[in-house]
């Protein structure tokens, strides 16, 4: 599954590092061909924030789904975006506690 996720993003020029740490599942996205300045980062932050918020329900659902498979009380999916030089552009967390359940 992890290989499939990484291959999907690689086709878009994005490297993905996936790992778990405590109650958190981290998705570190590096936009491989993007070099930013301070000004660029502010613009990219806004665009990435809008994108993360638009797809947020997917990540809340992912956190809730993983929580059902582990003994953790809460699972948090953490998305972090970097440019090709390792500059952090944006990070956002999605908690299973905030997931909409039916």
C-alpha cells in the first residue's frame, strides 16, 4: 500500500515519506522541482492550506479508519509539505476524534 501511495505521487513530481510516531501518522510531501523564496512560501502556504482543507474529510476518515485497527485512543494524520530544499511550506493535522461518523 505504501509503495502504491509513493508511486502515485512520484508521477506528479512529489516524494512522500510515510511514518508513524506515537499516535501520529506522518505524510511528508516534498515537491521535488520546487525551489521557493520567503515570498513564494507565503503564497504556497495559502494554496496548500486551501487544498488540505478541501480534502480534509478524507484525512479525518483515514485517521478514524486506522484508529479502528490499533489500540490508540486517538490517531492523528499529519500532513507536512516541503519544497525541494527542505523548507517547510505547510503542515496540518487531522484527528480521528474530529472525524464525522455515521
